[in-house]
């Protein structure tokens, strides 16, 4: 109601370019994120010109740091699917799922001598199974997602630690996997652009494209947004609510399995606490999703937004790392992550009330 | 109506009837069974040393759990308590070590800083009108940053025993009962009474059951919400004092992951994560159960990582019984 009248009034007054730009900036998350991204690069370049950085904020550095965006962005996309599915959807267990799948992947490659492709499929499957357990409790039993995934966070993290007596697996075959994530020179026009990490092409782009097709072009996406917006309405419209929600958690689990492969090859070792050390992987993933414009209440969120948000956070982190000497940088990264999240959330709230929703 | 928290339990014990919910009785039973089983199968569990250690370990989780129960009952959540404990702990530990402040001053500072952090959460959530989990995820990171800056890249070593009265050692106990545990029980009892028997306490349930209806009925929803987070902050301050009292060395990872343990205790205690239902008594029992499991796993010489597996299973079982009970109540 209010939104309609505001929009109508705005149209009557025929606002100028500035007003429209401001409106796009605060109501369209993608515009805001891209503006922030450009602003970040400009500021960092200026700082570099002024000699405030410990190393160059070059395009090579930015391209190489994108490997950190792969796990972060993929898990953020997993959260997107789960949160959009609605009814308090959230997945706190992704870090533990990464740990378990990573250990199983490590066993397959490093101890049982499996070839790469079956081992990756094995990691995907194990992640999918763990996600299916979450999905079963949430969709079939009607447990609140926050509590279910808190419980499975505990259970899975325990399994990951017990399975190999808390020690990592880093045998020869695993150490040979680092090519999966190392920067490579692109064929044909490779000398004109910086070297991008292999993981982007192997893991990130396929998942992004697949998810984007499913969520925006397929039936599944329509059903997902439908039940996320209104569970009951979805049921009356003939959407198989339980199955759609179940599959959201399944996707989150499979994405975690894939992220496990990325982290194992990145660190040349399958660590039992890969996804749970410190504050774990779930928090940054949820942060990325919310920053990318996913509404925690469900039914709203875009794949592109999450991807850009992941790149923004990773480049911001990379810039912060260059601005400080020693370990101070990693501390300021926490401040930046928290500050950006609160800023985005409050902006979301304000724009929803003032302009009637972000897109 | 889902807001009538301590539903009249069809208890066979007339004394407890109506005062204790089903979940609490079940918990009490499970804890008793575990204690009996551990007492029979090991000869070290039923010992003053083990039990007082258990009580001391449970105290900080249950203390923060009291506040978390209030926050969750009125429809919110606070995942930043772990980082808040880190902040308060490092500030007070440094004050005690470098300035040599006395016990009362240390406690007042701890409570004050904790309340301030809670106020930040409460104001951002209430005024910003953003979902609590998002804001507290954000402040989790920000608080951790603040704590790490104060730590200044090293542990706080050699903290004098000013706060040992609240700690787990000899000075922190009377007749093998840790003072921290007694303080926790007193506060939990007071809060339990407040939430059950006063209008203000009932308002908390009303807010969690239906925020809009509560506001229309005249509950000052925003103010109560902020106060709930401030209360949690105050309890975070007390819990930090207990942590500092425990030992002379404060590592940089103090408090990390505490929020999950606290939420686990609250949920196992039968508080509904959707708000409107739950008691402080249940939370204390939930914390005791988690502590018992951890202690039991240690005594049985099982790998200590198994504790989290059991905690996870207990959470699922607790939520399962809650969901089943809620369904049967709605059908009735």
C-alpha cells in the first residue's frame, strides 16, 4: 500500500537523474555492490599511488586472491538456496559438512588411491548425504532449520574429528592436487590478462551457471521462491513444498562437498577442522548471502548478487591485508566483515520501509 | 495460545505439578539416569572433585544461558555472546593484572562492559528493525576485532587471583560447591520467578508469541527487547569473571564457540527457538546435561570430540519432543 503510493508520488514528481541514481543505489543491491566494488578498487589504487600499501594492489594480485572467493562464494550460494526456501531457512552446518567431506575425499585420494574424478564425485555424494539429513529433519519432520543445523554442526564436526583421530591427511597424492587451485595462464589470450586460479573454471563457474539456470530459468527456482515467499500459498498452488525444501538443503550439502575439494587442494591437506576452525565457514557464508541481497525471511535473493558480494569481500580482505603489516590486517578483516554485514542489513531494512523492497 | 509457557504438566507429583514443564521433568530424569550410569560404571564420577569441576564448567554456560533464554523467549537470538565474553575477559584480565583493581571494581567493570555490548546489540536490532541473527552475526565479528586489538597479539599471562573467589580452585569453593554455580542458581531462580509470576515477565512471552499483538496490548516491545539484550550482556560480564577466576592465563580464543554451547543448552532445555515458550529452569538443566556428557566422556576415556556428537543428538531429540508435544497440544 504504502509502497504503491510512494512509487506513484515519485512518478508524479518526475525525479531528476540524481534522485533516480540514489534510488537505484539503495533499492537495487547489485548497483550498490558494483558501486562499492569500483569504489574499493579506486581507493586502493589511490592508496597504492600514495605508497601506503606493503605490496602492489595489482590485477595479478586481485586475480590470484579470487581463489579465496571460490569457497566463500559457493557456500554463499548454498546459503542463498537454503535461506530463499523460507520458514527460517539457514544452514549453520556447512563448515562441518566441508570438514567431513574433505576428510572422506582425503581418504579416497590419499589413502585408497582413487583417481580424481571418482573421488570428487564421492565428496559430492557425501556432502549431499549430510545435506539430505538436514533436509529430512527440516522438511519432513518440521524441525526449525536453525536448531537442526546447529545440532548437525556439532554432530558432523565430531565425526570429522573422530574419523581419523583428529589428524590431517596429507599424503603425496593429496599434495599433488594443488594444481586444482593454482593460477594458470589462459590459452590464446593468456598473456594479455592476469593468470586466474584454476579453481574458478573448475568449480566456481560451473556451479554458478548451473545454479543460475536452475533458479532463474527452471521450474525448481520458481517453486523455491514460491514456498519461500509463502509456504501455504505454495502448497495450494500445487508446489511439492516438502520436496522443494528438502532439495534446497541437499544442494547446500553438495556445494559443501565441492568446497571440501577446493580447500583440500588449496592447503594440500585434508584437515579435520577445515570448515570449523575459528568461527568456521558458516558465518562468512551467511554474511556473503545477506550482503548479496538475500532476505533472511526467505523468498528474495539473486545468484548474481551473491557472486558480486563474494568478490567484493575477498578483494576488500585482500586490500586490508596489504594496508597493514603483520597480523593486524586479519583483525581488521573481522571488523570489515561485521561492519559491512550490519550496514547492508540496516540498509535493507530502511529501503524496504521507504521504497517497498529491494530487488 | 502458545504463549502460556509453563503449561500445566500432567505430573504425578502434586508438588511439582504446574510449576515444572514436561521437558524439565524429562531432562531431570535423563540427568539422573546418566549420573546413576556413570556412578555405577566408573568409580571416579561420584566424587567431590569431579562434581564440583562439573558444576564450575557449567556455571558460565548457564549464566549466559539465562540471558539467552530471555532473548529467545521474546523472539530474538544473540550469537555474539562468545565474542562478547572475549572482549570482557581481555579487558578485565588486563585491568586486574596491570592496574591491580580490586574484586568489586573488576566485577563492576565486567558487568558494565558486558551491558554496553548488549546495549549495542539491542539498539541495532530494535531501532534498525533488522533480524537479530543478522545483527549479532555482524557484532560477533566486530566484538572479536575489538578483543583482538586489546589482546595486542599476545595472551594475557599471569593474571593475579583477584577473581579466584568465583573460580574453580580451592578459594572458589565452599564445601566443594563452586561459588560461581551458587551465583548462577540464585540468578536463575530469581529470573525463573520473574518470568513466571510478574506482569513484566509475562510480557516477554507475549512478545515472543505475537509481537504485534503484544504491542497493541500495551507492551513496550522495543524497550523490553533492548533490555533483554542488555541483561544478556550483564550475564556475559559475570560469566567472564568466572572464566578469569579459573586460571592465570587468558588465551586469545577464550569464548570462541560459546554461543553455540549456550544456544544448545537453551534448546535442550525446551525453549522454542520461535519464541514465546521456554523457562530458565530448563536452560540450567540443559547446561547441566551438556556438562554431564562432557564430563562423562572424559571419565570414560572416550575421545573428547565425541562430546559434540552427543550434544548434537541431544539437541535433535529435544527439538523432536518439542515438535511432537506442540503438535499434540494444537490437536487437543
